[in-house]
C-alpha cells in the first residue's frame, strides 16, 4: 500500500511539473500573439497614413488641373451666337446642321 502512496506522490509531482511547462508555453504563445497584433496594427496605421497622403496629393493635383483647365477655357475667344439653321456651311454649326439633317 505504501508503494501506491509513493506512486501517487510522484505522479502528482510530474503532473504539476507538466502543467507548469504547459502554462509557460501557453503564456509565451499568448505574449507572441499580442506582440504580433501590436506590430500589425502599427503597420496598418502607417499604411493608412501613407494612403491618406497619396489621396491628398491626388486631390491637390486634380484641383490644380481643374483650375488650369478653367483658366484656359476662360481665355478662349467668345464667338457670337449663331443659329444653326442660318449658319455658314464652313462653320461648326453649319457642319452640325448638314450632318444632322443628312439621311443615313
């Protein structure tokens, strides 16, 4: 009967040692996951900031091009209004009238 108590004491010691090893491995694994999540979050935040900068640069470029186009349009000469029906055939309005009314 004493061998059973001795065996039980040894088994209990081995069980607690194994449990402590598993707890250490589990805590190391959880710590690694936590560190990985923090690094991933920092990378995502940096990428979002870079995308925001690129988006702002594209918006600024679009506004610049739009402003340049608007200034060029305003610099165009103003032509007098010409009805299409009485337009000379060598003008754009005359060509529109001829092409519009031509049979297909």
